């Protein structure tokens, strides 16, 4: 029996979207195949649409290495577009159950390119246990009543990284630099940060430069995926951290190699992520090993 799939992307962060209809038995194995850009379909992850008792639909997300992610902002908005296009949801709003909690999303507008969607990404967490990480001798800093680790020092080779640590349902380590992010050796430093012993469940890693108080530029090394053209939860972590450090206003645009995402955070509430979701193509492949 063949597997029907849809290839989608948001800001160049691309996904293979499938419905959980019982055909695929081993999603980690399918993700390792489907995400491969030479021998599979090619994507940054596999989004699985499931049924949900307390939401319009459910979401599971698998990384290229087969691991499961707790949160994925760009994938969430792609899945939302799929649900609207397929009639799974009606009207302009939809609720999606994820591992990190139920998320609400709404359609802003559609054009011939894609659909602009704003999705709630939940409230950020800042304590060491929820991120999680080993704080060692580090101490939290308090900003507008929020205690957070905003300057956690991590030495990787010749780089002394000052990291702002936040969980968006998944862990993020945000590093603000003064040089253009294009020159940062992300492929060398990214995996070292991801697998650092201080992060027991590994971490996503973002390098960011402030352009002005309304826009920042960034690159992202995603846990289980490597460098991607964009990361929705990473953009949220960047917006939250930059606000707490007093570097930007709200909302802020995060410019990534694949496109721009808007992050809106009214402290200490839920983070809202807005950007375009695009359907690339539909396809089928034989199911022989999954």
C-alpha cells in the first residue's frame, strides 16, 4: 500500500506531512528515509497528523535522525495549512494538540504563494529543570519579574559563548554576537553545543545579530537535524531572549536564511509566531520497509 504525503515549507524550513492512517508502522525509520535529500524525499522533518480528543487535530514531529521533537513552530503552521486545505478544520481558527500542549492558530490571509498563519507557541520556561540543563555555578537574572539564565557561559574551542537559555517546549540556547551571522562557524560549533554535557536532552542553538530594535538576523542549528534555513521555535526563543535582554521591541522580525518570521511576546504570556506556510507538492511512494 502506497504512502501519500505532502511536501510543505515555511521560510525554507521544509517538512514531509503525512496522516496517521495506520499505513506507516515505524515513524522514526520513515523519518530517517523521508528526510534524506539524496535517497528520500528531502526535508527537515516529518509532520504526522493524528486524531485528538480535545483539539481539532494532533501533531507529532520527527527529526531527520528519527528522534521526536516536542515543538516545531514552522511545522505547526504547515500542518495547520494542511488541515485547512483538506477540510479537517473549518473557519479561520484551529486547535492542534502537541506534546508540549494544545496550540491555537488562525489564518491571517492567503495568496497564490501560500498562507500567512499566526500560531500560539505556549509560554516560555526558564528554569533549569524545564529547559533542561545543568546550571553549575550560574545564577538567574531577574527581568520584569522573570528569572532566567541570560548569560550562561559555555566554552567551545576558542569561543566563549554567552547563552540565553529558554524552553519553548523544547530547549534553546541563544547566542548574541556583533558580527554578521553568515561568518559564524555554525557547522563546527553547532554540534558541539547541541551535544554538550550540560544539556542532558541536547539543545537547539541559535546565533543572532541585532540589526535594530525591530529586526534581527539569525542562523539555527537544530537538535537532531543540523543547520536549517529557519526554525519557528528557535525564532520564538530568539524573540523572548532579546526582549529580556532589552535588545529589541515587540513584535520583532527574525530574518533567517530561508525567510522572515514575526515573533510577538507580551510578557509573561504566550508567544505568537507569524509567517507564511506553503504547499510545495503532493506525492506517493511505495511502502516497503516502514
